[in-house]
């Protein structure tokens, strides 16, 4: 299946290029982590690969194994730096229309810092 073309004007591409600010938490050769602008929990950080990939499917299909490993190491390192490794956290990645993915640059949400409750709120539709 052909994926959606990468749009280099998306907001996370602009953060990577330094065109708009972000509150950075961690950076490696593979990834950048920064606070979500609209936090959904006491701790809510986004981790994005430095490479341009639209979504989880694009990332897994087209990134090298070293890049995928480096990215997920950045996710766990970011959670550790945020102090939620012991208390626990959830990671989440939206893909495709039903997920409501807003920003078309693959990212993982790390949420924690409080009890997170059930995985999903009841669907409204
Ligand atoms: P998605 O729905 O695509 O999985 O999540 C996108 C996330 O990016 C949302 O939680 C939203 O609050 C966050 N976000 C959108 N624009 C910005 C921004 O300019 N800066 C930061 N730090 N987060 C953003």
C-alpha cells in the first residue's frame, strides 16, 4: 500500500529544523523528545525520530534497524529522565484516520506521572 507522502511543513519537522521552539527533554542522533504543548497527564512527552516518516507504518517499513532501535532506546531513556520508569508510564502512537493522528510525523507519546486509568475513554460516536 502506498503511504501518505511526507509533508516537510508539519509542525514536528519545523521543531526539528529549529523553526519553532520546543521544551526539549532529550536528544540523540536518532530522536528528539519534548513536552507536549497540551499535556494530557502530569507527564506528557513526545518522542520523534529525526528522520522524516509520516507514521508508525512508514517508520517500521522504511527506517533502518539501527534507526528503529535508536528511536526506541530514546523513548525509554526519555521516560527514565522524566522520572517515571519506576512509577510507570504508557506509550502510545496514533496511526491512520480512526486514531485521529494530527501531526503527520511519526511520534510516540509518553504519559505518566499519575495513575492513568483505563486504556481508552469510551468512544463518543
Ligand atoms: P497526535 O494526535 O498526532 O498523535 O498528537 C499530536 C500531539 O502533538 C498532540 O498531543 C498535540 O498537543 C501536540 N502538538 C501539536 N502541536 C504542537 C507544538 O507545536 N508543540 C508541541 N510541543 N506539541 C504539539
